[in-house]
């Protein structure tokens, strides 16, 4: 005769597997229709912009983007130390396509909180579509880098 305690475990396993097939909801505050925005974007018209990270600076310090236009933002560390590119409000205001480490990895993402670019020529490419217009602060949160002036602005028009 079958044991009844196995039935709850079987039901829990079935529910877990069903949940795995459900697309993830956007994180609180993030763009909710990002997949549709990314799918509709004209990636052949994508603009590439480069931001250099060095000791206590982002170059350019002000990055201007247009809402609805697809971008590849190349984060290049030209310094001797690791640096973060932390812009949580901006990262919640975009539709994400992917992150890419040149010739090494491509990561499909729904959202990002921060990006660390390793020292001595580290590079990370962010593929995204800005959605919400505004002015967003970007900082390096490693050690005392921000206190030494490592901050900038991203403006979405």
C-alpha cells in the first residue's frame, strides 16, 4: 500500500517545477515590460558609447542618452584598481538585453544592480534601452573612491 506522506512531497515538487517555468517578474521599481522593449528595439541602429574608469574618475563624467534608443555602453577600466559602476536608479530605468565580456561571456539579464570592472583593462559591455527620462547618479562604491570624486551623471533625454 502506498505511503501517504509521499503525496505532499510529490505535490510540492510539482509546484516547484511549475514555478520554474513561469517567467520571472521584474524586480521592484524596475522596468516591467523590458523584454518587449528589447525585442522591439532596432539593434542595427544601436549606438556604442565608452566610459573609462580610472582612479577616482569616470570619463566622460556626464553620459547623455536618448530614451527608447538601444545602446552598448562599454565600461573600460584603464586604472590600476578595480572599480564599480553603481547607478541603481538608472539601472532600474532601463530595459536590459545582456551583459558581455568580450570574447569570453554573454549573460542574458532582466536587471542589474551594479557592475564591477576589474583593473588593468577589464571591460564589460552593457546592452540596454533607456526607458525613463531623468538624471541619474553613478558612483564607484569601492573603498573611498567616491569620497575622492569618483562619481558622474547619466542623463536620459
